């Protein structure tokens, strides 16, 4: 079995936690490291949550680094109203015993990608693109080590979830997103249009809870439908795409990032019809097989204790 080496850049976050557990539960993936960023919550909280999730999976061998503590240019925004003050909703995990790695996560990422053979590592971005943009700006040569950057972010026809025009991850650091989409990296973008299709219905949650193991029980608690109904599993779509791209369909198009308009800052302008004349710079997904996604997630979670 071919093993795909991945780096996870993340701001856990409820759905980030599920994505990390899916990756750690999948024998097809070798997780090189988890690099935290500020986003859904402060860096102190996302770094703590990343370590707690890695420990929940029984994978203390996977190092966790802290990267950027704030966006490149804009004032920080967070999403406690969605993820709770602790970042994991109603799930309470023990304080992690493993320490953050002493190196900055951006510097680690640069060195790891420089060491990689051409196209050796898949970069999985689950939060704002601050760490990714800083690494590319500091060391453009790392692009040769990247097989693909798969990111959850943006929206097209679905419009925004934090403003009428913008999705949270891009809105939280639009200048970073602009750098990344202009970088020339092979990018797959998974927008809200796709992630809203994979909702945690009571039946899907019950199948995960029935596994009965701690990690699966935690996931069931994280994604249980709340007052607003079934939860959309945004970030796990990144890992699911890396594992089973056949579950998704997309198109090569141009994506531009709005960085200045007070009304639409953070908007991903997706040129579906090619009217701008700008070259395609991303594979933007538009459909997913929801039942196939949940079958994959449920099967993989059985691998964790």
C-alpha cells in the first residue's frame, strides 16, 4: 500500500478535530506533523487542542508545532460562538501532557518541505492560510516539495458564513489567501458549497457512536446535531479528498481573493465561466458523495482506540 505523507495546518476547532482524527486513523497517510495557527481561537487554545486530539488518537509520535499567532495584516477574528470557548464544543478532553515542539511551526514546515523529494508531501490546510503564506513568502523554493495543497476555504454559489460574501478561513486572513492562490502551487479548494453537503444527521452520528471506542465517541459528541440542526463537516472533507478523491468532483478555474472591499473582504471570486481571462489556479470542488464520505469516516474511526 502506498503511503501518502501529509502536513496538517490547522486551528482546532470542532471540525478540525474530526479531520485530524480521520487522518491519524488512516493507514494510507503518514502525518508528518500538526502545525497550529490562530483562527477559530487563539494560538494558545488551538495549540492545546491539537495536542489533546493527537493524544486522544494515541499518536504522541506525531509532533505538534505552533505557528502564526495572528493574521498577516488584518485584526484577528475568532469563532468562539461556533466552537465554544475551549474550541471543542461540549467535548472536554484532558489537558495534554505532550509539549509543543520548541521550533516555530512555519520554520519547521519550510525545512520539512525542503527535505522532501519533489512532490513528496501533501499540505492539508484546515484553517486560515497564515502559516502557509508565511512559509511561501519566506522560502518560495519549498513549492517543489509540495504534491498538492488541499484546503478548506472559500465559497462560490453558497456565499459566505461569516459575512454575506466570505467564508471564515479566507476572511480571517485574506492577504494570506491572496499570497497562496498567486503562488503557483497545485491547489485543491474545498468550499462551503461542498462541505454543506456532508451534514451530521442523527443516523450518521449514531453509526459513529456505535463504534464504542474513545475517539469515535468523541467525534460523535463533536458533531452531534445542535439547535441549528445537523452540523456541516467542513475540514474533514480535506482529509477525505486526500484519501478518496473519487468521492468528489471539481473544475480547474481561477480563484481571486478580495482583500480591500469593506463589503466583500475575504470573498473568493471563482471564475466558473472563464470571463476574466485569468489562468486557472485551482481545482475547485463542487460536489461530494455524502454517504460515501460518512462511510469512509466511520470505517476509519474504527482503527483508533
